[in-house]
C-alpha cells in the first residue's frame, strides 16, 4: 500500500464505523417535499449503508461515484469484488437504489462525513443496463404526463426531470419554483396514472443547471454538471477582486446566477491582493503624490497616476507596507 494513504486510514475507519452505526440504527429522514401515495411522507433513502469492510485499508476501497439521476457525486466503498473506472454499479443513494458511474479511486480524501459514504452493492449486470435504458424511455413519457398535469392544475412550477429508480417502484420528479408549492393534489393525479410511489423534489435554479447540464459562455460544459457538483457560494466581491466586468450578462451562467468559476481562482486573488495596495491608495514617490488606479494581481503589476500627470506601471514587488503606510522601493539596478 502506498504511504500516502497511511495518514488518512484512521479517519476513514472512524467514518466507516459511523456509517455502520447509521445502518444499525435504521434512521432515515424524509425529504421536506416528498410524498408517497396520497401525500404521505416518503423516505429519501429506504436502504441505509450496510456494514463497513471487515479487513483491509478503508482508503484502498474508497471510490468516487456519480449518480445519473441528479449528477451528484458520493464517496463509496466496495467489498468482495473489483472495480475500475467507468463501471456502472448499484448503490443506495439518498434517493433510493440506483445506478451510479465509478469515476475513480480516492487517494487523499478530506472533509468526509459519514452521510457522504455509500456502500456499492454490486456491479451492474447486462439486465440492469437494459432495464435502465427501458426506464429512460418510460421517464420521457412520465415527464410529459406530469407536465400536462401541472398545466391543467395551473401550478407555478417548472418540471426539470423525471426518473425511474432501478430497483424500486418509485418515480422521482425534480421541479423548480420561485416559492413553496402545494403539490399534494398533483401527487394524487400522478399516483392514479402510474399506480406506483411518486416523489417530487423542489430544487433551486443552480441545481437545475447541475441536473440538466449545458454549455457555458466559455464554450465548455457547465462546471456544476461536468466539473464539480458541490455548489459553493459565489459573491459579486469575487468578481470585483478579479478585476472582472460587473456586467451581469458576462459574469452570470445560464441559471441566472453568478458563474461558479468565479470561486476557482478567488483564493489566489484574495491572497495576492493582501500583499498589494488597494485602488485609491495614495503615497509620495519621486517628488510627487501618486494614486493607485489599477491592480493586476495575476500579472503582478500596479498602475499608478501622479498629480503631475505621469502614469506609471510598476512591478508589484516594489511595494512594501511599513508603519501603516505604503512605500515604493527603489528600483534595483
């Protein structure tokens, strides 16, 4: 085993034990907007995580898997069979037992919680894949039926997707809405049509983009769909600190919210700006008073304007903060 796993084995073992405890207790919370049959709360995860591996290093068994339903990812472990990247496997996600795609082995896990761990039950068989393909066709018809029912009842909600779980008699519908929607009568309509359990989940507009995918202004697949499903908070301050245009059309994604990628380099800009004067700072230099008019943290330069009309572009390394004031070092010869 590689030495790089050693420092994490203790934490992983603890987390896997916690996952086992969750399974033993049999606790599973119901989603706030899920209904079964005639508006009865439906559990989001009928099958809890089973027992942890009895032997071997947990980190050797830890994988990252993606669910095809919501494009979410989870950490998972397998016991008693081999896995490889690209395998389709069956695992108990928080929505129920369904197919997941194995993305790769996790070498250095961090910030893991017990509820993020799944146990992979088995590799999908040809019959499973054939059933999943058939379910996808049935889901298209279910989507159209549900949308018609929504329109007939005049509900202020946008249907996003429909999905049949592989090993459960349940149809899951995702929808978005500006406010909370009472869809109990809609559930009754759907139950009368499909004669099975129905679950509706309300999601935000960012989650909608993650589920559906699409193309960003950069020409690449949306970050929330193809890079990371973890939707971190994004603020306008991130755009300001990176000297980006504050035109909402340029810094917003198809979901109408600020681009996820604004958070990717923000840490660098934030740390770099701590070592540089802010725009508007004034200081004496070369016999006159200068003012900072532009800071290029990425390029490592600062543009300053003097009261005598001079405009200078100086290397960021020449600026030092001493005794509460910014000063400029003499240029090295």
